[in-house]
């Protein structure tokens, strides 16, 4: 399945094992053990099958499995398919409601880009499927791209999300860029927006030239009404420039790491209402 939430993964493994037990001859010891487990479950006693039912009801309450009903191999296969769908829905909900899932959402949302560029954008993959960027050959570039997507980087929008011993939680709109100290230091601003550092600006110009050599129409993206967030989402969805984008992300993170994170004076934001984001 690719990326599956661990509780659902364990449930799927248990259901696959149940499917295997049903394949066995009736006189096989494992099959006999299954029949004993079913008998205990029918009588309301603890058993392996009872535990399986409890987990199924908790993770997939819309699905049913009863020890009293005729359990067939085809029925278990159908049940496994439905659990996989529910697992994917669960993962989608987590990404949609988490502030750390902002970059990931770009893989699955529609992006309004110029028509000439839309043909270069990969189709939205299934949320739990293996992603092509994991095949990038240079580990540091692959890890940087992954950190960007998972919000596991050292930009202020992430670092200042957490309390420290001598610093409380910083509101999102006060997690300012360490270079310009004007805008929030989030992923789109760092990659495509900030112009307060010469090294950053020169690297961004070189990046634009590199991708224009591969896709000449890419200039339409910079002049389009797309937000910086949408521009970055688009760049992450174009497989032909995946390696160039990953190297660019790695270099930008390196530039930002050369300066300490800026923390706005406490007096400016300490009395603001706290909202986790």
C-alpha cells in the first residue's frame, strides 16, 4: 500500500493472516485454532478473533465482521479492500487538518496554473502511494525535499511552533524571516519570496534559469496570478524538474542555516491570544 497509518497496517496484516487461515485444510492445526477462536468469540469470551473484532470496530466502525456469520475468503478480501480505503481516508483527514500538512496538500489539490504549464504537472497520486521523489539519487537532496514536505525543517514557521525553556510558543504571524524580518518565514517565502539576502536571490535566479532550460514556458508561472504557495506546489508536481527542485531546496535550507532563527521581541506578541498552528 505504500504509506499506511500503523494501526491500519496492523489490522490489514491480521486480516491477511485470517485469509491465510481460511485457505488451510479443515484438519490443519492453525485452522482448528481459528475455529476454537471463533467459538470463544461467539460466546463472548476473549480470543484472537475477539481482539480482531474490537480493533475493526474502532478503526472502521462502518464495516462489520461477525463470528456467527459464514466467514469466506472472498468476504475477507472484500473487507481488506474496504479497510485500505478507510485507511487512506484517515490519512487524508490528518493531512487536511494538520498545519504541518500544508505542503503535502499540494500533491492532492487542484492548482490553478497557466494552461501552457498544466500539461507538465503530474496527476494527483493516491495519498498512500509511493512517491517518485523518494527515488532521487542524491541523499541530501532527497532528504531536503522530504523535510520540506513533512515540515521537518529549520525554518521559523516550524522551529518557533514549539515552546522552549526560556521562550513560549510563538504565534505564526510572528515567526518572521531571519533575513527580511517582515514576512512569515514559511516554505513559499523562503524558497520563492524573500529578497533580503543576496546569496538567496542569486541562487533563486540560477534556479529559474535551470528550469527554464528544461521547460521554456516556465516564465509564465512567475508572471501568473498564482500565489507563492501555488507556485511551489506546482514545482513539486513536475517530475521532469524533480532533481533540480530538490537541489534548490537543499541549497536554500543551507543558506537559511547560516543565520540563527529570528525571534521577535517578546513584548510584541506575548499578550496575543494563543492559537496552535
